[in-house]
C-alpha cells in the first residue's frame, strides 16, 4: 500500500508552498494569485525513515466563472480518493470562509484521516488564531508557516503515524523509465495522457497553456511500467507573457533534461513549425530518445498516399537526425496510442543498449577496413579499436593514431553504419575520436 498525502484547500492558502517544502523541491509553481495550480502534481517526501508521495491540488472553488474551476474540483476529488491521509490547508489571516466549509464537508464524506494545517502563522502574534478551525470537527489543527517552515515538523510527525514503514512504490519509481510528452501548446499532450490512463488525469481545454506544471503519472498496464510525464507546452520566448507561464516553460525544459524518452507531439493540421523544430533539437541535444507523434490525424482528409507524403516531408525537415519512429495518432479517437507506447519503450531499450566490445570491434573494424578514412595532408589515419562509453545514452570512442584529421563527414558515415548494424532507432548517437 502506498503512502500518499493529498494537500487540499481553497485557492491561495499556500498548498504549493507546503508541497515544495515537504518534497524539498521547487516543482510546484508558487505565486500570490489564486488558480495557479490546476492539475494534480505529484512529488516524493521522506520523514523519520518513512517515504511517501505528496499530491498538490488546485484550489477547490465553487464558482462557475472560470472555465477551469469545474475541472479543478474533479482533480481535487480524485486526489482525495487516492490519498492515505489528507492535509486540509486553511489561512489563519482570513479565518473560515464559505469555500473552507465546502471543502470540510467534502472531507467529512471521504472518511479519510484529515489533519488541518493552519497556514501563515509566520510570527508569535498569530499563534492561537487557529483555534476556530476546530469547529470543522475534523480533528487536530496544526499551526505552521509553509513559507518559513515553522510547524512542519509537528505535522509530519503526525502524518507518519498513518504510513507503512516500507513504501515500495516510491523506491520502484526511482528506477522506472521516464517518458515525457512534449510539444507546443494545444497539440493534445494532456488528452493523450488521459486517453492512455483511461481517467481524467489532466485538465483538457481548447485554451493553449492549460497545463502549467509537469505532471507525473505512473503507467502500469498491458505489460508496461513507467512514469508518463505531461509537460506544459513550450512557446517562443516572445510569446511568454505571464511569469507563471515562464516558469511552466522552464519546468518543461527541465523535464526534457530528466526524461529518458520524449514523445514529441505535433499537430497534423498545422504540420511541423519552427518552434516544433526547436523542441525537437532540444531533445536531440540532450541525447534523449525521441518518438514523433503526429496527433489529430483523424481531422485530416486522406487518400492512400497522404501518410507516406507527410512522413517523407517530415523526415526531410528533421534531418540530419531523422532516424526516428513516426506514428500518426488521435488522442480523442484513441488511434494508435498503444503503438506509441510500445514504440517509446522500444526506443528506451535502444537508448540503454550496451554492445559487447568484441562484437562492436568485429563489425566496425571490418566496415572501416572496407572504407578507411581519407588521408589528410599525406598522412594515413588508422582506427585500431572501438569501445562503447559508460554513458546514459549511446556514445562510442574510436581510438586512432591521428584523431585531429578525422572529418565530420566520416563521423556521419560511422554513425550511419552503427545504425545499420545495431538498432538505435530514435536515439541520438555520440561519436568521439581519441588518440591510441
């Protein structure tokens, strides 16, 4: 059984600040504006030898003015269902409000253990203001300041009483493949996560920029087991107007850096744009496995050659790194979404493949003997030995007498031969020449 803590409450009481403190991270975007957090955001924490997961939720509100409010309420309810114990966060400066009462009523129905965190007790003058929250009838009230950390030790001591000592799921997740869905805003990334998981895991609207944080979901079905990460859409710097959105883009870039495989999604109707190529090169530069998903394919008028022409044009634009699988999907119609997962896991295997040194030398030294490097300035270059380097992505060292004279063209030739003889589809290859 997993140890899961859900932090719930009305908007702008400090839930994301507490999430960052419990997980010792800066994963949740924090700003003095209500409605910054929208989806459920997951992190990991540890206290007194207990490991646990923390869920940050959007602020629970009952108004219908905002298109996101109804979706946020759904996310909060799902988080409550998942949780082992719930931290109900309130603000001592504003006291009990109508929305606090609504959340309290929701928690009483849940029958889950609840701890009330009275936030913003930042100085001694505010101690004791929290006594009114006992009126909820939900149990113990803890004074704390999520901003400076005072009082968090006491609430953590109480939280761990509800935990199992060994939370296997937290340890397992550290070793799972990390597959991120990346792309421009509004290409269907969150819809794809929801289609794959079979639940409304992420909020989906037609408004670009709906997703703000990078959302982690453990996917364990049909023989797969990995972390699926939905990211905020990455825009051009000139179009990032809100500072909230700036941090969202920053999270997405960081997610690419921490992922193993990126499912790079583009809009079939719009084709590949300049900003798409920037994201693709970011994945390639960071040596991540790449699967290209052409989403919204159900909206395209097709004949028997449409797919072939689209793929040929796409590979031309992705050159020189165009040895990537391309899958035409529809998240709404659930077309080829499981093929996308199978391909992503195959690319993960390709990225982690280790070739025995003897096999690598047998194959590549024969290739080099048949097509030796061109002589430079009257000097002949002799490559004597090849070795795969112990890196996270495929990297190879070719040991020779004059590494400084080997050209980029010959490097590309060696890369192409490596791809022909061994399966590295979807994975950037790094080649280094070293002096023997």
